[in-house]
C-alpha cells in the first residue's frame, strides 16, 4: 500500500531533517542517567535554559495516519524527566534539550490492558516521543515536537494544560 503525504507535510519534514542534521551534530544529550557537567546549577538558571520545566501538555494532533482516540495522551516536563499518560498507561523517561533540539531516553511505562484502539495509539505515541528531535512553541502557544521513527517523520502538536 502506498502512503501519500500532503505537500505541506513533506516540506515540514525536509525542513526538520535539514535543521536536525545541523543542530544534532553539536547536541550533547543531558539524559537523566548521565552525570550533569555542573551539578551546582541553580533552578532559575536551568529554567531559563529550559522553558519546558514545570509545564504539562495534552496531545491535540499529529501526522500519524491513525486518528486520536478520546483518551488523552499527556506530557509533563520536570528538570530532567518527562512523564505523562499514553492514553492507557503512565510513562516516564529522561530527556535533554539544547536550544530547539530534543532527545528523549528510553521510556518506561506501566502495563495495563486497554481497548485495542487506545493501545495502538499509545504505542505510536510513545514511539514518536522516543524519536523526538526538535521542539518549538508556536505563535498559538502550542508545543510542537518533530520526531523521526523507523521510516516515518512527523509532528505532534500539544496544547498547554492549565490547572485551575
């Protein structure tokens, strides 16, 4: 079966690949399992380097061929870890960012069983998250994460969750 992509998706993908090849050459991941270069870094300085710390996001759209289910996939950033819900199971992973480059470590998740469509979405979501290469917060305040997985590239778009 041949997959056809919209021209806009192909252009975005080419831009992502070009930028990631430049940025990721210099990228040194700061995954949680590695010893920080300067453990005395204070939190406010770290926060200015990483605007994602302390934010929570909900997946709104992506370039996968599968539509989103009613179950919410979420993403929450801490200093050196991210966590959330894949729609069925909770997950956590180390991550690092440098400028707009992003790297997510191996994801650990619980193993609850859910309906097949939710499990399929969760598997695709976690796979895409592990393939994260770039991120940006667009003019609408949405978090966009560009990912590469196996032979596919795409963009996940999240809206910020506000706790009221």
